[in-house]
C-alpha cells in the first residue's frame, strides 16, 4: 500500500502590484494570478492500494486534527491486509480441495481400471481361442507323421525341432490348454520387452530338405501311427 503525506495550502485573493499592472499593460500575454497560495500548518494523509473500507484520505480540520484520526488510518491499513490474508487462505484451501478431488478421481480411475483389467484379459483369451483354429493342430500332426517316416539324420533332427516349437506355439494360442485363472494385478504386470529377444523362432522345415516335394506333401494324406 502507498502512503502520501501532503502539506495543505491556504488560498487568498491576489492583490496586483504596480509592477504586475505595468507589465500586463505592456504585454498582452501576461496574466495576473487571481489567488495566492501559502503553506499552512494542516497536513493531508492519502492512502493508495487495496480496497478502501471507510476512506482513503484524511486531513486536519478545525474540529479534528490528523493525529486524532490515526486510529482510523491504522484500521484502514489493517483491514485490506486482513482481507488479503483471508483471500490467500481461501486460495490455499481451494487448492487443497482441488488436490483432494484429483487424488480421489485418480484413485477411482485406478480401481475401475483394476476391475476392468480381468474383463479385457478374458476377452483377449476368447479372441485368441478364435484365432487358433484346429487346422493348425492338424497341420502339426500331419507334419509329425511325415517326419516319423524320415531316416535318422540332421534333416530329421531339424524337422523334429520345428515340430516341438510349432506344437508349443499352438498350445500357447489355445487358452483352454491351461487352467483358467485371474490375471496378475495391472500394477504389477510383467513387461513384455525382450520376450522375443535373442534368436528368432524356428521356421517350418523346408520341404526340399526333408526329401519331399511341396506338392506331394500337401496332396498325400498323413500316415497313421
């Protein structure tokens, strides 16, 4: 807040001197002042800044000096300060309530996410079961029957390695291959980074390396036993 103390001035009628009259008669642009101002013993106190409560200016009057008005001046300085402090506390409380509401909303969102996570996991299992048709298992079985007729050697060993990988893959694709259970909490869900790191998954055996042509493999029925 700003404080300004001014000294009041008394105004009296100006009596023109002979010199002023002569100069005004000689020069038309000269104007003789109408009043004289002299400093007085009165003071004026001006308060700026903040919202005024009663007044913003006080001055000496014949019936009341400025010293007698100091209590009002002090109160006028105190009230805006108290109002500003009240606004500050209200802003702090509003920010605290906003933080509480935000934390409550985040907690509710985490609860809803944790409740919805098993549902999404269940839907993903059902979708996976539809994307693992029985034809894959039948194809792996046909390849296994074909490989069993091959003579021992490096080629058969590689083919059997592919069969082991393919059978494991088909089993993973089918959610019914393992007992159902609730998924882990999403807050402690293991990451999938590096799941397929290292060497890549083995590919299907080359038909030419197994000694069978692709055409014969696809058209010949699988052997039993």
